[in-house]
């Protein structure tokens, strides 16, 4: 663009010198042409800017994180002149449009339109805009360009996802040797009282002989696995990072909720009852729930879809109020984005009661060493999840 502008300027100067030296109609024609070209280019760019039409459509406005959603955009020339060198720019901080050439320029004849159907992925939980954010118009001679914001942007609400963990290395009952752990689980299986119809191949040990005598029908007993002891969760929804910008806060909240849901799903699959504590989000509502079924996990997921991280109480105060309801000698898993001295003192008190704590700390991007991580590590199991890393590989032990 600057090269073409330089050529036009040199052309103006040269034609002006030619008029002064020789004069004549040809010299004046060249001079006025050099003046008209940039004027025409500027007028063309402004005209296309005011007339160019962009249409975009997303199949759903409420979507799940990393869910592929059908997305269509259409560029239309509804005018009498052709449009040359029109390009579009997509929002890419939190979403990606699949299979798109971001540098492509479109040429539209009068009445022509270009339509593209693809998929869009949202990478972060929250409410934000996706799709085309700007359009850029360039003139015939590449002298002027105008980039303008698209007014009809698409607003989406992105819900957190539930990731199924292959393993959870911070499970309090996790064993280093998986073989010995599997033998331990098998030893906890026992024959229950629930009956089913006899199937070929069933062991004689499974047959319920008293039921056979009473009903005259072969019935087998089911294996029943003993449930594990319960575990407690405490989550910090207090807005304790006022200096963090919107995108960084969105990323931290997304990582915390994804880790929370993944760990909750893990313990549900292990038949472990979960006692969940957080600050009350509205007056009259208790920040406590018990999770012991798939419906409860779905209820927690719905809760995380609506959460705003604007609780009135910090995590330390939540623990102080819930201390009497946390069983002695139990395991406590905590999720927070802030380490404070009040939280440290409260966890020390719980540790003195035999409550073993594992704290997942989601560290911000611009992190300054303040000694809290070392302090917390001295009293409990502290797991730091840096801003630039995803939580699931850390939870599974694949990224340390």
C-alpha cells in the first residue's frame, strides 16, 4: 500500500514539474489524472464501506466448551458496482472458526454473494462475542483501506464441560501400585442381597439356595461393591482478583470449574459421596449440597453454568462456618484462585482436627512470589495449576 502511495506522489510531482518545464495539454492531463486517482480511490472505499453487507448465523447461542457448532457467514454485494479486495477478521481470543483462510480476500460482482458454512469452537466458559469482528475494504489501486467493526456480532453463552479423568493422582486413597490397588478393590466386593435370574456360566457360589427352595427357580446373587468413605469439596467463588483483566479472569474461572467438575465426576464414578461447600450466592440459599448420584453431578454442572464468582464470603470464612459439618479425619479438596493468610490459618485448624486437605490453586498470569505457596505447602498438599497450562493433564499426572 505504501509503495503504491509513493508511486502516485512521485507521479504528481513529476507531472507538476513537466507542466512547469514544457506545459501543454498532455502534461496537464497527467497531472489531473494523478489527482483524480486518489480521490476516486477514497470515494470508492467510503462507498463500499457504507454499502457492504455481512450476514452471519450460529446454530445455537448456548453451547458447551469445545463443542463444534455449525456456523455460517455470508458476504453480499447488493450494489451496481463490483467489490474488490474485501476481507474479514474473526474474533479469536476465545473461539476458533474451523477450516478458514484468515488472509483470504473476496471479489464480488454486482448482485453476487459468497457463503461459507463451517464450524465454530468456543474455548472458554463464559458469555462473550464470536464470529466476524471486523471487515476490511481496499480500493482498486491499493491506496486506501478502511477497517470497521461489524455491528451485528453474535453473543454466546458457553457452559463448562465435564471431562472424564482417566486417573486422578491426587485422590487421597490413590495407591502408587495400581495392581495392589485393584486387588484391594476386589477384596471390598461382597455378595449382596439383590437377586437376578440365573445365567449360564454363573458360579455355584452365586446361586441363592434358599430362594431356589422357596420359588423353585434358579436365582443368582449380585456382587455389591462397598462404597468408599465420603469426601468434602470447598470452592472459592469470592471475587478476590479486582486487578485482573476480563480475559484473564475468564480463563482462571474456566480452569477452576473444569477441574471441579472433572474431580467431582471422578469421585462419583468411584461411588464416593461428596459433601460440597461454598458461599451462599443469594439470601436464603445454603451454599452446601450432597453429591451421590448422576443427577447430583448434573445439578452441580448446571450450578457451574450459572455461577458468577460474586459470592459475599471468601473461602476462609466458608470453611469456618462449615467446620462443624466436616467429619473428623476426613479428606477435604479445595479450589481457589487466591492464597491468603486467613485461609492458611483456617486450614491449620482443620489439620489439627485430623482433616487432610488438598488445595488446588489456580495461579494468575502475572504472578509475583509472595511466599504463600511455600507456606501452604508446609502444612498441606498444594497443587499449583499455572495460567498457561490446562488442568486436566495435571490432574491425571501427565503434566507435572
